[in-house]
């Protein structure tokens, strides 16, 4: 594995290149939309640089002990947070709340193509909302959220568990959550504060499915 110092050097070089690109985009772009598109393109360049790498950090996780993986995570956080101190983010007030499965293949930044902090992201097993998530969503709406997006996704492991009798016995709570997912959504929509916002037109709730391969939001089959 590369040393932390070497990683810092490479990340500094990348950050410098990104800063130059941002300055260039600022000079060239004729509109905020053009800058937004340019920023999104650079985010995707970052993904393309990192995603194909197969021999770096915790890729050998099967041969690593948990403490070694944890140490790598801490080192990565120190590196990333150190860069963030030099490039602070803008503070945003979220207007959209999304419920998304915890599946790592679903990238919430790619889902919106937007790195700005306009989104509350609720990650749960199988996109199932429990009492805590329901109240958190209601609080978010009370604080100004105007769009709630409840998602599922293709090739969902939680849904596969619920559909397999043997696995249902191993994971009864998860299976029950999937069974009750639609009923819990219906109950959420009937909560007085949510129902009132829906009736007044101050809130919309959308149920969408995510294509896991592309992160595209599509209408569910049912």
C-alpha cells in the first residue's frame, strides 16, 4: 500500500488540477447552468479516475483483519477531511428528501448529478421506513422540504431475501419490513401533517424505482 504522504501528494495534485479546471470553467461558462454541467462533468472525471482502480486500499478485504480495514478507513477520512478544510462546502437548506436502500451500488450523488447539499438522504435496508424515519421525514417537511422521493431499486438483496423461504427464516425482521413497505408508506402519507401539506400542494411525494446499473429514476412496475 502507498504511504499516506504519497497519497497526500497525489491528492494534492488532483485537487490542484480540479481547482484549475474550476477556474477555467468559471471564465468560459456563460451561465450558472453551464457551470453546473461543467462541475458535474468533473465529478464524473473523478469517478472515472478512482472507479477502475483494483489494487488500492481495502480491495484485498478478504485477506485483511477488521482492525486493518478500520485503520484504512480512518486514514482515508483524515486525507479527505484534510482536503475539505481547504475547499469548504456551501451551506444549503434541503428542499428534497430521498429514501434510498443502503446498497452500495446506488450512489446518491450520481442519482441527482448534484453535489450541492439540497438533499436529505435516508439510507435504510430495502428502502423500508420505520417509525424513526417516518418522524424524521415529517420533521424535514416541517423544516421546508417540498419533495419526498421514496425509492426502491433493481436487483435488491433485501427483496431477494423476502422472496426466498429459507432466507426469510434467517432474516425475519428484514423480510417483514419488505412485506410491510407499502403499508408503511401508506401510513406515512396519511399522517395529518403530511396529508395537510399534500392537500395544500406544498408537498409532493413520488415513488420511483432506481435502475441499479445506471442510477436512473424510473416509474415502478406496480
